[in-house]
């Protein structure tokens, strides 16, 4: 397997390919180093959350504004209803590393919202029914349970220093 240096910066994390690479690497070799590559990557990554809305035309206009940077709490009456996936008795918030996976798995009937992974953890925390988050549930799934959220939150962001160099195997 070829090893290469990967520079993690915000641009590299936006499309999800680096996170997918680290998850695949961990699935092949479940080492601490590979796990921490995922956790550090998650700390600064963006993910796609499938959700539904029941909207009036006025609320659709508000949603359009929200997607352009207005915070969800500012849209009066708009309720963000993320999908929930069940695994036995455990419920998970599904998130995806790229928008295409959401479209492929959910079709056009679901709205796709891109959020920072820390915000996805907040969404999961706000629902007592959820056990955690599942990333790319229908391809190479990786779960993060709620009890590990605080560890991810306390990891230092590497984006403040412009990024970080990590080793990856393809």
C-alpha cells in the first residue's frame, strides 16, 4: 500500500474525500493512528445531513435565506427534521461526506443541508432518542457515539494554523 502525506486544510475537507479516505483506511487497519486521523478530520469537516421540512411558501423563502448563511433559529416556524436511521434498538443521525450520496440514497424528496460536523453533533445531542451519528451509512459506515462527542469537541482545530500534514495509505 502506498503511503503519502496529505495536507488537511479547509478546502481539502469540504468535499469529503479526505474523510472517506481516512474511514476506508481505518476499516482496513483499525489502529489508534488511523482512528485519530478520522477524529481530527471530523473536528474540522463538513458533512451533509438529509432532512425534511413541511413548508409554506413564506417558509420556503426563509429556508432559502437560511441556506445562504442565516442561522436556523432565525427562520420563524421552520423546523429542521433530520432523518433517523435505526440499527436494532439504536437510533443514529445519518450524515454523508458528499452531497451526491444523499441524492443517491434519498432522492430529491429530502433536503440536503451541509453543516460543520460539530453542528451535526449538536443536532444529535438535541435528540435524546439518538445514540450517535453514522457517517456514510450506505457505503462504508463509521459510527460516532454520543459519549465520544466531547472528545472530538476538545480536539484542537488545525484550521486555525492553516491546516496539518498527516500520513495516509491508499
